[in-house]
C-alpha cells in the first residue's frame, strides 16, 4: 500500500508538471511570472492604467511601481548603482536623465520606432527618450479666482495682489517645479548674463507664496480648501485630470512657458532586462500613447501619432514655448535650486 501511495503521488506530480508546461507562453503559471520594477512619479491613476493593460497583454510579467517625486529617482538610482532594484525609470526631466546617463546608470536602447522622437527629446546614445511633452501651467481654484484674473505670464505671479494666495509644491523633490524654477532663472540669465535677476524673481515669488507643500496631494488639498490659497504653478499633465476628478481647478498656459519632455529609460544592471524592454516598448507604443492622451491628458512626444486619433483639444492647443537654454539649465540647475533652498525660501 505504501508503494502504491508513493506511485500515486509521483503520478500526480508528473501530471502537474505536464500541466504547468502546457500552460506556458501566454498563460504561464504564477511561479513563472517575472516582475518588472518601475520607478515613476506618474501617480497611481496612470500607473494603475498601465499596470492593468501591460499585465493583460503580457501575462507572464507583473509590474511593480514605486511612485516617488521625479527628482528623487536619480538619487535612488545613484544609491543603488552597485545593486539596482529597478528595471525601468519612467517619468522625469531630461536634465536628471542626462546626469544618470553620464554616471553610467542607464542602459542604451533605441528600437526603430524611436525615429519618431524629435532629436531634442532623446539621448543621442539611446540612453533615454521622451514619452510625453508637457507644458507647465498656472493652475487655479475656480471658486476663488475668475479666469480673466489669472495671470497669463509667469511674471504675473509677482503681483502683490497674490500675496499669501499662492501655494507651491516643494521644489527639491519635484521635476516639474525644478523645470519651472530653473527655466525662469535661465530666462533671466540669458537676458542679463547672470543668475542674479532669476534669484530676484524667485525672491518675489517666495514673498507671495503662503506655503510650500511636501507632496502634490497636500498642495491639491490646500488649493481646494476654504483657505486663502488660490493659485499654483504646476503641470498640464495633472491639471485636466484633477479637474475631471471633481476638484474646482482650471488652468492657464502662460505665454513663454517651459515645456518639459518627460522621459523613460532602462536601468543599467536591472534584474529584469528583458521585461524592461517589453515595458519600455509598451508605454511608448502608438496604442498606449493614444489611450493615455484620451484618458490621462498626456501629450505624446512621438511625432508619428496620427492627429485624428488624439483628443480634439490637443490639436487646438496653442503653446507659446519658452526658448530655454537647456545646456545652461543642465549645468546649473542643482546650484540654482540649492541657492533657492538656502537663501530664498522663507517658509516651511
């Protein structure tokens, strides 16, 4: 009987093994699933969309997002250089990706479709490419401010009438805010030959700022609450989404606004190099870019996305882009933000 029982167990194990082998490919068992780890600032909604669709299209992979401010990811990758935990870095300013590229943190990857990315929106070596094109905006509470009163230029935020009515996302961990502040300092540098005039702009803006928010959600809550905060500097990537979620927010795209190319890259030495490439191609595919444009208001960086498949408002969008000296920006942004933090910022 003991021999019969042992044979029965062995037979069942063989059947299970055959079943597992038969379930290969598109219906791999959980033990065969491999994780693609993605560092991203894109937030739970967009990340949730992509996780659901990617895992449905590639059931032998699962995606794990670690969401953090875009400016924090570079420091994380630097700390993990000898033993990377992430496979993909999705979201952030090109200036940070360029630093990561120079430090050997990224793995070049340039499939044929990247030919549809403008030269200024990708690394010449293939270390990173842009997924989205994102103008920066002035977002406001429609219950507190009439649209006609919202500044149409960045300098309008310095008007004394806005004193105490502006809330700003803390700049250091935010790729969006570093882009806005850095571009404004670079603008003044280009005009005067030094950063001094840019610092004066930031001092005046600080004088009108009532609070700095440690996290985006804190900023949204302060802007939406009954308190004094009515305006903020933010990004087109989030403003329409927040409006659609019921926040009393709208936005104005200022004249001469910085336009951020929001990038993606493979992490060098990441534990799942094959899965990272599959994810990289997936989020930059025409199908996903069109879905993200309709669902999450994201402007594709690819120039070969058919215009008639994008939302009508994107075709009608008029952007007066600031001519930013990005080489100057990249060289000095850390120094500028450190100066702002140490010498200009007066509130917690």
